[in-house]
C-alpha cells in the first residue's frame, strides 16, 4: 500500500512530483499519485487506461484546470466544459505522439474569443504538461461555445 509522503523539494526549493507504479498482474498496473489517488493502467483489451492515453488525459486535465480557473477569475459564467482530445502517433516504435488536437466545448455566459484566449494562455503559458512535451509534438486546439438554452420539447 502506498501512502502519500510529504512534498519533497528539488533544486532551488521547487516541488518534486513522485508517483508509485505497481505491477498487479499480466500487463495491468496500479498508479498512485503523491496524494494517494489511483488509476489502473493496462492494454486497451483490459480494464484500465492505455498508458499512452494517460498523456492525453493529463494534457486535457491540465489545460481544463487552467481554463476553468481563468474563466472563473473573469466571472465568465462557465457552466460546463468538456475537452475531446485526439492524438496522432507515429507508425513505428516507440509510437510517439506527433500531433495532439484538443477540442474545448464550453457552456458559458461568455464570448468564444474569451474562451479561446483562456485556452491559449493555458497551453502556451501555464500548463505544465504541455510545457513538458517535446517541441516536436504539434499541439492545436479549437473551441466551441455551446448554447445553454433548455431544449424545446
């Protein structure tokens, strides 16, 4: 059992991330973050998340976190946010991602331009996952402002 350890400090006092990955059986693993949250990782034919797709999830979550925070500070009236990510991998091992596209679908009392600006700030200034990707990975995004009007019956 993994227990969360106090945050460690690296060079110049910066936080050091630490996770633990445990082999469960076959090609199934349990990943636990520094706060004790867990995720099962496995091939697509098993019960867990495909390891390479956790990168897409991490990028979407990192960017979405920033976007929600930015729009909240701007009092943009965000009601819902969904991010759909597609990743194109190379045909040969180790199958690195070559292109990643994020589609942000937001329901908000805001303009599309304001939402796009928040996404741009996230992906190009604040998101640590994006900043950690190789510069060779092309990351693009699009945004859709969805209506929050109730559907007619």
